[in-house]
């Protein structure tokens, strides 16, 4: 994912999480806050509840790829309508066991809720 599409500073993560706009799924917890400039930026993290660095890194890689494909795609409803968001995705334990299609569907539901909300 290109740097201009990523949340990189801890202050950005904190700001988005404190906004308390939460979208909870079985494998992904998503937080979002609107932006005025129409850009979408995504930050991906995991909790220490996922034991082992290898598992945490794998969960982050899976979510980062889905964010790139779904949230940042040119045909994404958010980008097509010019809606800007900062989004933080937090991987939960089932993010490792869920098949790719189910995880993709969960991130897609998060996108639908964001697109329909504003």
C-alpha cells in the first residue's frame, strides 16, 4: 500500500479510535472518522491477544491486502463519491482462521456501512 494511503503516525490512530465510530465484525474491528479532502487513508493493527509475532504479522498482511483491494480501489463507493475517511482496522483472532472470501465479505460490509452513512 502506498504511503499516501496509510495512517502512519500514532496520533492519527488515536484520533480515529477516539472518534468512537465503530464497526464490529467477527474478525475485524473498524474505526472511521471523516475527512474533508476526499482522500481515504487506512491503518492496520492487531492486538496482543493474537499470540506470537508471526500470527500478528500474518493478520496485518491479510487486512492490508483487503484494504488495498476494497477500500482503496478506484471503483470503491467511497472514492467514487469523493467521500474521505481515515479508517483503522484491528484484526481479531478469527482473522487468521477465516477463509479469504469470508474476511473479504466482512471488510466489504464495513465499506457498505461507511458509504451509506454519509
